[in-house]
């Protein structure tokens, strides 16, 4: 089912340490209870997920420090297309 989910937004690849950084997740009508956004890198950014109209999810991460991160977006333990993403925070 992870193959049905898509993401868009600049914060998938670039972020600012002062944040917040946001991108959208198109859930294709699926329940978001199995959705996980996780980071590995120089710090653990705070991640918040919020439902939007049309079934999309707004993902916001903040409190990151400068550096390169790997951001995984998974649904039911399966990576969505393109995940993990390399995110450079400046």
C-alpha cells in the first residue's frame, strides 16, 4: 500500500534550522495511523503530522540543527517511493 502514497514539497530535501519546515503527504484515502516519519542525523527534529482537506497530511519538522539527515517516510513498515530522503538543513 505504501506505493500509493506520494509526497511533495521543498522540505523533503532542504530545511532551515530555524524551521518550521513543511511538506505534504498524499495518503490516497488511506488511514494515516500506520504512517511514520523518522529522521537519522545530527539531531532528532520534532515531527508533527496534521490532517488536511482531501485526506492529505501536512508534515512539519522543526528544532533541527544544521547538517545532513536521512528522513524515512513509511506506511505499515514499508518505505514510500523515494524514501529515505536526503535532507540538508542549513
